[in-house]
């Protein structure tokens, strides 16, 4: 199953439409879309607007691949579960976000080799053609490193560990 998620805050019709068009072309129905209040509803696979956290975690665990916006929640969970992850960032210029922090996230994920990245619909459609052969590009632990925790404690305590 391919999990397509727009995250928990804002719809992302551009992502959903692109994946749905690919599914039609490829004859795929093994998709689950989480779309929030998007105006576009997919016609291939199944979809829900909202998914409660327990069900979402189960869908993440059973997914063969995850297609998502470049949000940190989904990205971190996909990396923790060592799932193939394909992200496309929202764009502020298209009214999908207040700023382009997802562009920066997508670039960093690509540079670090942690996720498969498509910067626009054309790239997403191309990368979807190889979705069944995508490999996980990295994994992370369930907890922050001790050095990061120590640095946060220092910062929170005004420089004193």
C-alpha cells in the first residue's frame, strides 16, 4: 500500500491530484490518501480527510512507501520506521504555505540522502513511476542523541548544564 499524506494542518491538492493522475495512468488502486479539507478528492484507492493518530501510525507501519508533503512529522516517522519516502514541498508562491520552509526541508533531505525528493509535479510523476523500487534512504532512532539533549538542556538553563 502506498500512503499519501498531506499532514495534519493544510490541504495539498497539487500533491493529491498528481498522485491520483499517476495512479490512473499506472492502473493502481493500492493507495490510501489522507487529504484534510482539500477540494480535490482522489478517484483511485481510498481516502479520508482526517485520520486519528493511532490509525495513522498503523497505516505508516503497513505502507510499502510514503508520498508526502515535506513536513517534519511524517518525515521523522517515515525515517524512524525505515520506509521509502518521497516528498514534494508546498510552495508559498502557490498559496500552499506562509513561507518556503518546506523547500528548505526538501533540499536538506535531498542533500543528506534521507528521502527521495520531487520539487514539482513533473518530478513527482517521474519518481512515482519507480515507486515500487524505491528504497528507504535512512533511518533515525526513536530518541534524540545524548549530545543534542545535552545542548538543549544547556540552552534552556542559560548555558549551564
